[in-house]
């Protein structure tokens, strides 16, 4: 058996003041058709990244609605995560030398995890490429007994996927009853067998990361991490990853600093165990920052958790998400919910959230990023207006209750 991830309980009724009566009623009606159904969410890591953030809220809400939901994490070692990071990069458009040895490693660990699968479920949701092969490797052990319905949830932008890597993965994906993507354009041609649903991610407005904080608490956290609470700063929260372009963020900050010499930059990341490239790009980012003491590189290893992320986003003059590729970008959603002006890369699922000139600004280069930050710093009314519009856009489209609703609809559709 896998390791279950402990999650604190949540009550759907606590969300009623935020989302309204109609949303709560619809969730309860859908769940009435699934009472007692056993649901397993299976992924590669219990912390770091959007999948873990979503499951921390979704699993307890499914339980509160009368389903029996669990979240478990597969087994793996560094050699496996080196391969799965290469798969992730290749699927997002980076050229990867895809070798027979990498294939063998991925298959070996998927077989190992299939051998650990020993309990029956009504619905099994497998997240991303790391464990995608488990279903195929279970087919010789009555997979349809252990999981009546299997769903594969892809959180990756596949529009520029490397052909040989996708061709390798596709037969494993074809085995599922349903596959879930964030956007229509992420769906690859040639899938044979599974149904397809589009379900964008969402944030939990009741989480520590997204609830309001007092100014005093925010400033205490800033000071404790060396950030001058009396001076403005820009902030990006994301993994140290080539697709998040942290070095490009530093370059944009330096252009802004020419006009705003008091400006600081805060880059915050979680160092997840399934991302062996994280330290490589942390070091690359640190070299780009050099001896500029106004650039702060902070991680969970520095004691930065969800509360600290909340504080850094809440007080930022502008939140940046300069992604080059992006499945969705929940950090954008978080910033919009806090009414912060956002400047983000025109990539993946970000344009679902950032409507250019309405809820934020989309950019495609360092220079554009700096230009839009300049505009927001000089036009505080526009920055506030973007923030308020952005919060309502999130309320209507990207809160966890909508995500739970979409999964319940998917489950009911497979009955």
C-alpha cells in the first residue's frame, strides 16, 4: 500500500458566505448520487506545487460530502524523479534525449507501484506522468476490480510536447476511462478510448495561504525573513524551474529598479522531492542575483510555508508570474484573490485568469514585464482596479468548490 497523506477536515458549510447558496446546493445534489463511493487520488508528492495544494482541500471536502476519499503518494527514488522531470520538460516543449534506459526506469517504478496497489476503489484519479503507467501494469491483476473507474489528470501544457515522449506515454493514457486536461488546446490528438473533460484548477479560499492577514502579522513575517517592510517589493512564488524563468524575473526587476531604486524582489519556492532540478535552478538564480541584497531567495527550507507565502503576496506592490510554459499557475489565482495587480507570462492556463488590461497584464519578454510593472507602480488607481476585478474573476471561476463540482460531475458521468 502507498502512504496516505493526512489532511485536516473541512466543512463545506464554511464556504457558503464566499460562494453562495446555489453553489452549495448543487454540490450536495451531485454528491447525493455518490454516497459512500471510495475515491483515491494518487500523485508523486505530498507538498510543493499545485497538485498538492488542490488535494489538500479537495479530499476533505469530498469526505464532508459523503464520499470516502483518500490521497496517497507513490514510491520513488532519485533516479525515477530524474526521469519524470525529463518527461515533464519534454512534454512542455524542451528537447530531451529520451533513451531506453529512461524508459526502463519509468516502467520499473510504475510496476513497483502497481504491485503496491491492493485496495478496491470506485474511482481512482492518477495525477500526471509519474504514475500514469500503474493502470496498464495492473491489467494482469484485475485492475477493474481494484478500481472500477480510472481517471488520468494531466496538469501539464502539452501543446509543444516532444513527439517521442508523448508517443511513449500515450498507450498508457489510452487505458483510462477518462482523461482530464486544463484547456482544450492541451488535449493531444490520437487518444483512443478515454473520454475527455476540461477542468481548470482552483484555490482554497479558506486555506492558510488565502485567508486575510493583519498588516502587523504581514510586516512581522517580512522582517523575520530580511525583507524591509517599509520599502516596496515585487514577488514571484513558484518553483525554481526553467519554465518559471526566475532569472528573467531578476532581469525585469533590475530594469524597474533603475526608476524605483527602493524596490526589492522576493522569489519564493517550495523545494519538492520529486523535482531534482530545483537546486540546479536555485543556484543559477542565486548567481544571477549576485550580491544584490535587495533580492531575496526564500524556500520552505528557510521556514517559508503557506502563511509566509500569504504575507509575501498580500504586501507585494506587483505579483509576477513570468512563466514560459504553465499548466495553469495557481500562484496567479492566489494573487488575484488577494486583489494584487499581476503581471504574468502569456503561457498555458494563465490567460484563463489574467485577462489583459482587465484582471492583470500578459507579457512575452523581460522588457514587456518591466514596462507593465512600471505602469502599475505609477498608476495606483489602475492597480487597485485590476485587483478588485481579478478577485471577482477568481470567485466566479477558480475556487475549490467549482473544482469539486467538476470532479463530482465527472464521477457521476462514469456511473
